[in-house]
C-alpha cells in the first residue's frame, strides 16, 4: 500500500474510528480511540475500560504478558475529533501526574483508591500489585495518549518522555496499522454510460456492466487514498511498464483507453443511480488496482477516457467481512487470472493470514501478506532491524 497524503491519512483515521465506534461502542469516538490504540500498540491483549464517573483519571488498564516488564499499562486518554487542532490543556497533565504519583507510593495509592468508584477499585488494586516495586520499570507503565498537540513545558519527569503520545505519534501508529486493516472506502460516484444489468434472483440483487469515466476515479482518488479503495485486492501496486502505459494512454490517447484496457471490477454493498450518476456504497476494487495506482500519479484531472466497469452488488444487508465471504473470494479468484497471479496471491485475504500479519507486526517482524507490499514501506523504522526479519507469504508453499 503506497504512502498516503497527510490530509487523507487524518480523515481516514477519523473514519476508521467512527466505523469502530458505530459497530462496538454506540457511537462513542473516545472509547473507539482507546480500543484502537490498545490493538494497534499492543495487539490482542486483555484490557478493561475504566473511563467513567470517579475513575480517578484512568481510562483503561491493559494486562500484558507475565514476562513483560511492566506487565500492566495504565492509560489516560484525551481525544478530540479535530486531530492536532489545539494543544493539550494544563489540567490534563496535572490529572495524569496525580495518577502517576498515586502509584508511586503505597500510602498515596490508598488515598487515591478511596476516591475511586467501588466497581473499578479491584482493577486498580490488581494493577498496583503487578508493579514490582522497581520504579525504573514501573514508570514505563503509565501512558498519556491524545490526538492533541504537545506542550513540552508541562510534561513531568516522573515518567519517560516517550510515554506522552501526541497527535503525530498517533497518526504514525495508524500509518503502520492501516497496512493490515483499513476502514471502508467512501462512497464512489460514477457517470453511467451504456449500462447493462444482470438480475440475480438467488441473491436478490442486481449487478451492472457499464462504461465509466476514468476521470471519475481520478477525482475520487484526489480526495481518498487509493490503498483504501483496493484494500481487499490480493496484491498491492506492482512496479513496471504496465502502469506507465496505462497512465500514458489516459493522458495522451484517451480514445484508445477503452480498447486497450481489460476493465475494472468493483464489489459494493449498494448501487443507486440518479440522472445517470451512480453512487456505490462501500466500494472495493477487486480487479483494476494497477489502473488506479497509475492514474493516481497522473496530473491530468479530466480525460475523455472510458473504461469498462463491472459493478457486483453484494446487497446492503450483507454484514460479512470481505475477507470471510467465500462467494466473494471465488469472484476475486475468477477475475484475477492474468499478470502471473500465483496461488499464494489468492491466500492473502484469508482470515488466518490477516491474523498472522497482525501478530508478527506486534513483534516488529514484517510479513508480506500481499505481493508488492514490502516495497511500499521497507524504509519504515519499525521493520529496519534486519532483512532477516522479513517473511513473504510465498515462503509457506
């Protein structure tokens, strides 16, 4: 997945939190933010929300593995949807300093515990007992995470500097996290030319074959990252002469584009047309990623080029994740049979491959689940320990 413009990264991150909030936290973005951070930073660990009245200034407690030092992480979160729009307030620093001081000594901890809601006292007491008495280790257990900007003079020295996590750190973490998981793409609007329809009575939906303006995709990619639209594809962008040829045709001989291009296949949840403009809900390009990467790099905003586009409608009531939908996987396999697609390419979206990549990422090990993925972020400091720490999906076969 190619790098993403800062403005698109920010909007995509907020969208991903909204998607998580609607699905798991009744729309509460601050809770979704904490849940995302725990997953992105620590992986699949047990943890507990403590955010609420009389929480003592602690929003979550993460239980790490027994051999981890420290074996518990105590989080305070300050979330603002307008990421980086303002500086973190003085009161936030003071509140968290009060928490850290409370755990520094048993006497202050007992006083702190008296003001905490009874239902969460056991959580804090367990966390306190897990800290081993060595403050060189214990001070690493406290972390203030926020989408706001840093105020250096307000940071206190009782915990390490890196345990203050600000908006830049959060977005860098999301930049890594999105390699494995990306939120649903925004609605895609296409001009409709020469449409044919296919009614599937068994599934109860209608799909379409149409000519679409390539510039509609180009305009969409000016506002949305291409990696998000092709996140369910079996491969990332592969370099070579093909992309250059696509871009050259789009820019210089747009009339030839329809003749020279095999077409684009899109799966979406819903297709709604009005005045020859179609709105695709939750679109995912499962064939044609190379085309999108090519035109995304073009400076030509408007072109007369048309491309044959097949739109497969899953049905708006379909709740299954793309990666778990066997029917969709068959379609992906069927439409990706050119350009030397290998057997392991088809394995890339299997749930266990996504899980494996997530687990290895937690260990700073890069697992190339999709062909071409390593090239896109091989300079990432998280994975620059050694070339020996890179594995490819094809190594399993």
